[in-house]
C-alpha cells in the first residue's frame, strides 16, 4: 500500500456493488414501446452522486482523512446494443469509502431503497425488467487504536510518532475486526 513506510493508524472502509438494470429493447424511434436500461442506471448513478455531495457538505474537516468525507464513485459502466436501440441491460459498479468514525449502512440503505423503487417501477411496466444490487466486495474501516501492541511496536521500530489516517483501503479493518492488533 502507498503508506510511504509511515505508520498508518486508520483507514477508510470500502464496499463495492454491482448494479444491473434491465429494461425493454425497442427501436429508438419508438421509445413508447420500451425503456432504456441506461436511463434507469443513470437515475441510480445520480442518486450515488447526490449522496456523495451530501456527504461532502456534512464532512468533518478535522477528520484527518484526505478527502475528509465519505466518497462514492461509479468506476465502470457497460450497457446497450446499438445506437438506435433502447438498451435492454446496463450494469455499473460503484464503491463507497467511509472514515472509521462514520458508518456505511445509511448510504447503502438509501441507495438500496432507490434500487427497489426502480425495480418495482420497471416490473410494473415490464415483468422481465427490473433493477438489482449485488455485493462485489467489502473491507471494514480500520479504527485508530494508538495503544494497540502492533502500533506501539511499529512506532518503536520506526520512530514515527505522527498520527496518520488514509483514504485507501487495505485488509487492516478485517484483521482488527477479527480481534488482532493491527497497523499499516
């Protein structure tokens, strides 16, 4: 990890999800006969960026993290068949990274509610349509524990006594959650 061989005392957690929207194909001149999955995915991605803007506005600037807020991004989008066909399917992957002083659950619940609303809307129009979110992977935040034996050992070996937290994710949160003294 890019720690620069400095003692890192805490990190943001990360969770990522696949989101799949299934619409109904139709010719682009006949939009009333179908629904573009890309349109539905765009609505959901807009929700992610609205949550991200809210998290930024509510961030504690003294958190020590750079950036200090919970971040949410869409890193991959795939969908469509042709320029003149409403997309039957669109899939994207999004991630959420939160400081150890916050929780990810409210953001995930809010987004899941948006997915559920779109799913119900699409199924009402097209029984084979819908929207779903599936977990891709997760690693919990690594909370600052300056008295842990691992951190004390690392500090005694390196002479590094500064408190540093990072926005990238490692497995440190998993080790800490398992009850192991941990340091990056």
